[in-house]
C-alpha cells in the first residue's frame, strides 16, 4: 500500500503534538512542514527527520507530493489554509476552532463537500476511551433521555498580567477567546456524548484582566510570563465565560470556563443526567467514568480494552490499568481519520466517525451565538 504523505503547517505547541502522534501511525509519513517562523520549522524537521521545510503554507500546499494537510496555525489563517488545501485536492485535518466565524466555517464546509474532501477537526477530548464509552452507552439507550448537563473547563495559564497569547488578540483569535478555545471542546463533548445538538445559548463573556503586558518579542502558547521587554495592552476578549445551553430535545445545561483560575490546569468536567442514569467525566482523572444511579450503588468504570462497549475497545489500547492520556486521545482521532483516508484512496467504503468540518461549523455557530447573546443579553438560537 502506498504511504500517505502528510504536510503539516504550524510547528508551534499543537503542531509538535501532531508530529509526535503521526509518527505512531503505520502507512503515514510526514513529508513536509511549514511555518512562517523558519527557525521553529527547522527544529521540528530536524527532530522528526523531515526533509522538506517551507516558510509558507502556500509552498507546502503547492507541493504535489502532499496528500493530507494538517493545519496547526493560529485561528486567523485557518480559513485561508483550509480553503487553499481543499482547492489543491488535499485531504485536510484542521485545528479548532475551524475558522474566525460561522460565515467562514459554512464556506469551508460547502467547499469540502463540493471537492469531496475528507476533513477532520481535532476535538481530541472525545477520544479518551471512557468518553467514547459514555457516548456508546448513551447511544444504546442506557442513559435514557438526557435531561440536564453541567460542567466547566478551567485553566490558569493566563492568570498573571504578564501572561499573554495571540488568543487574546481579536485579529488572530476571532470574536472570542476562551469560549472559542475551550468552550468549543466542551460543547463538542456534550453533543458527542448526548447525540443531541445545542440549539440555543444565553451567554456572559467577561474579561478578568482588562490590561496585560504583551512581550515585544512575541510569545508562543502556554509560555510562562516572560521577563523581557513588554508593553501594556488593553484586552477586549473574554478570559471567562458562562453559558446556559438548550439541546434539541429541550434538555438544559450550563457551562463555565476561565483561563485565570489559579491551580486549575486542564480541569474539564462534564456531568450528564439522563432519565435512566447519569455520567460524570473529569479530565483530572480521565481514565474513569462515574455512572450514577437512583436505586442501586453508583459505579466507577475504568477504561478497559476488554470491558468497554465493543466498538470503543480499540481506544483503550493498553491492558487495563495502564492509563491512556492526551497524546493517546489525539492518536485515536488520527487513527480513525487515516483509516478513512486509506480506504478512500483504495476505493473502499469508509465511515467518517471522527469530528469533521460539519462538527467544526456547528461549534462555530455555537460560539457566534454566545458572542451575540453576550451583546444582546438574550437567548440566541444557534445558526446552521
Ligand atoms: N485540539 C487541541 O487540543 C488544541 C490545543 C492547542 C491548540 N489548538 C489549536 O491549534 C492552533 C495553534 O495553536 P498553538 O497553541 O499550537 O499555537 P502556537 O502559537 O504555539 O503555534 C502556532 C504556530 O503557527 C505558526 N504560524 C502562524 N501563522 C502562520 C502561517 N500563516 N503559516 C504557517 N505557520 C504559521 C507560528 O509561527 C507558530 O509556530 C490554534 O488554532 C489552537 O486553537 C488546539
């Protein structure tokens, strides 16, 4: 079988995670990387033994050797890179959020459908084995009708005034920061586990730190507040948000997110309450699913390659008791995606079970609704 050739754009934080996990896949080779920061691209290429190094996304997309483009650049260039890669006949795996707003994401979805592109978006948290287990249980009816859901996604890497990121600059991040960055992941988990779409949103977005020190030399994601020269800048985007949400079956939920919550690193929690039982998942203990009952003892289900719902066992690849982690979740998503890419290339049937540009567009519509609701102070229906 011919090796699938990948070109990766953006060798910053998440680009390096992609490169690590692509290395674990059989039949896939990273043939090129591109980054506007030539030094970063060279470091990545040397580390992973990649021969072609480009200083622009356009050069990589124009390379006829490349079959699949991974877009790991910041949000403001997602639309341009994804659209160009689709038009060039590549398959595309993009980082989230899919674009700057739902107008752009709708255009990308239409373009991908027109070109029959196999797309994916890296909503990786749904690929923890017990998150898959929760979704499989809900799908086979164990949960019953979802009635309510609550949770949060908290971090502290923007706690200090000296912490700065392009995520706080609307020109690079878009109309929202934390509700797009973390909220999109959490809302994807809700839709994935419940099988229900989010249809209405009431939101408050807030900026805890309205002034920050921006390093003059620029900064990469998740770096500690740097000691070098900096300038004071006004921050307009949210580092805190609270959302009330409605699902299509009328279930109600609420969600809070913040990147200035001292001590909380990647604290994701989601509880889903159904008419038969409840599920709770926490990223602080990501290998366990709490299953709640009214009339018998509650359960803690540990990820298991033997005991999970059959279709989800492959995601818990190690013998029970050896925990899977964030890298494995990303790998699980990539493996599903590349199985489909390989099948498509071989002219065989495949099922796109992974999140794709439709999912990405749905999340952009939720983010847009949250931004609009914050302005109007009213419930806003999620667009399509
Ligand atoms: N799925 C996840 O869990 C997850 C986690 C982190 C980041 N992300 C997403 O990944 C994207 C990148 O985030 P990050 O944290 O890695 O950022 P980062 O700042 O660490 O890295 C971005 C890289 O892209 C490069 N770049 C910028 N513009 C470019 C262009 N036009 N062409 C080529 N390269 C360009 C930068 O030089 C930098 O090296 C964002 O959209 C973010 O939301 C997703």
